[in-house]
C-alpha cells in the first residue's frame, strides 16, 4: 500500500520462516488501515523566534515589558537580568477532510520552549478548515548567536506531526575561504582586487 489513494484497505502480510515444520513455516498476519490525506498547516513566520542581538540593548525587538508578556501580548520581552522571553500565538489550521481530535501537544523537556495552553487543547476537535492557536513561550539568557530548531509534536487521532520551532540571531556570518593549497605550505596566497573608475 503506497498511500496514494484514500480509503480503507485490508489484507494479510505473509511471513516465511525457516521452521522445519511446514505448518509453522508460513505465518499470516492480518492488517487493516485507513488512509486519510491531509495536514496541519502552520501559517508562515509564526514558528520563527528571532533573537536580533546578543545583548538586550542591541535587540530592536525588545519592545515588550514583563507586564505585557503576563497579559498575553505577543512579542519579545527583555528583562533587566538579561533574560529574553519570546511569546508567539501560532495559528494551526486543519487541512484534513475529516474532523481531527488533538490528543497532546508537547516539546522536549530539555528545550527552552514551553506550551502555555497545551492542557486546553487536549481533546479539542478541529473540523475541516477549522483553526486553533498554540501559545508558545521561548526563554533564554543572553543568547549569543544561537541557531537552533526544536520540534513541537502534535499528536492527533489520525497522525503525529512535528512542527519546527526555529530560533535564529539574524546576524551575518562571515567565514574564511581557502584560496589555494599552497596556503598550507607557509608560502601564502594573496588576492588582489582593483577598482576601475570611469574615464581613467
């Protein structure tokens, strides 16, 4: 079964063994599957968490206060102790053709993310095209050039889907390129550039 077409499929899986007893050399296992096409759509950008500066003084996104964060406002809160909290309300839309029941939403326990309304979403049923909001909080202390991806797992009665939560610093990384094998020999490699002026 390749899953190309939706529907209920059943049959038997035949397992051949090296058992000397002919009655046990062939084993049949019955199966039944229900193939349903669809997905949970996350609207672009809401799963990205930017850290735009190593210190809060240089982070242009530090426009929220702890009070606004407590009240549920989205954005970045930069605290005096150096901590930064980024709070996003991530809209998720069901693109399945049947109703979907959410069983659990979680992130790894060792991550810096926290699902703030995960308990409220348990047993929530989404009809086709219906959406809900997952409230996600990211906390860090003076992150320096962090680039990471953590997956938020959404378990439903149909399937389990991992949604990436991306953290990025928005800085330009510059790396050196080796300009020739001789640079390893101590002979050095140089690169000359010339700029021509109009009329010269």
